[in-house]
C-alpha cells in the first residue's frame, strides 16, 4: 500500500506510524507499506518540516520511504516545491524513495481554492492538464506517481483529458494514483454499505473512463492516503467495524480491503493487467522502478 501519512507529518494525520503499518499491513496482508509524508504540509504551508527526521520516523516504524510533493505555481510555470536537481539528489541519498506529486488547491501554492470554475480558473480540467504537462516535462522520470489526479477540479474531466494525461505519464513511466480517499473512503461512515465497482468508478476520475485505461499502458498505483483520521479509518484501526459495515458474504471485513476487492473486479471486468498496478510488484521491483531516472 502506498501513500500513508503518519502522525506528526500532516496536521490531519492522527495515527502513529507503527500503528498504521501494523494495522494496514498485517490486517490487509500486505508485504510493504510506503509513506506519503508531505514535503510541505498543505495545511501548514508556512512551516518547513524536517524531511530527514520524518524519513527517519518512517524507517523506525517499518514504513518504506515516500514523499508527497505539492504542485505549485511559479514564475516559470507549474513545478513542485522542490527543484528537479534537489529531487534527484534526495532520491540518490534515499534509494527506493517514492516521489508523489499532488495538487492541493491551497492559496499559498497559487490556487484560488474555490469550487466555481470562473472564480478558480487554474482548477479547471484544462488548466490542471496544462499543469501536469509542465510538471512531467520538467521532472520526467524523477517523478513516480501523480497523486489523486484532477483532485479539486472545478469542471468536468473528459476522456480526452485522461487520455492525454495517461499518454504523458506513460512516456516517463509515471503511475496514476487510484486514491482510496477520493474513491469514497472518507464517505463510507455516511453510508450503510461499502462501495460497489460502479460506485468507485463514478467517484474516481482515473477509473471513470475504462476505455482510456484499456487502450493505454499507463501504470497505476493504489494509494491509501490514510491519515488515521476518518471515522472508517479509526474503526478499521481499532477493529470495531459493525456488521453493517462489513462486506456481506465475505471474509473481508476492512473498508480498504473491500475497496481493493472492488478495484480488482474493475480491473478484471476491463481486462487491465495486474502487472500494470505497481502494488502487485515486490519491493525490489518498486525500488528499481523508482530509481529509473538514474539509468
């Protein structure tokens, strides 16, 4: 499982790293858990975290290194809150480091953070595609994952938007994240059931157009984006999910695993190879892929 935020690395993260790893990894029977600590916490952009300290805390908790960088507006266009040279140096210093690039519509990063497209022209699907294009052109294979693509978008994402993004990402070996948080994980406490394949398809822009994934060879990453702060996560961690929240007629009792079952069904329905989902790789293959920028 990729992209988890332990306590102390994000204002909204409320579970200790070791607890997240044990509960997510062991209860979901996973080989490895990778972090997604923020390079700069979007909820506290004025603060500069100690990245080495945070990476050390991941290691101490048995979590593989992963950093989520913010996409920000700069004079030369859209970029990350780290330069390409600094990112390569960081990856060289920490072999196997997973670099995630995400849009967080925060004013400090150049976004209006409004829900109306006229009030937030930089958050339209066209504008976000242009930002991703700038970013991939600048950082290339130093990037590993685009986190929650088209998150905070204010206009309709079309198949052509996804087709262009999948093509750009595929050229550099970058994975598009299927983010469980915006696939409905945080909505589950408001519902009496766990989601169907149809529901996760509706909720997640990467899954909304299966024909794009079928015709492309773009890599995919299932990211938990766990913070330990939602009602369903807290119940998952504590092992107190009710019978109504369990997947009926199945031994799978945890919300995240139920979603992965739905995702697996989706992939089978649309004949999308498991080999394209980096979660199915072993840790050595993930490390080799994340270091491809040095080859």
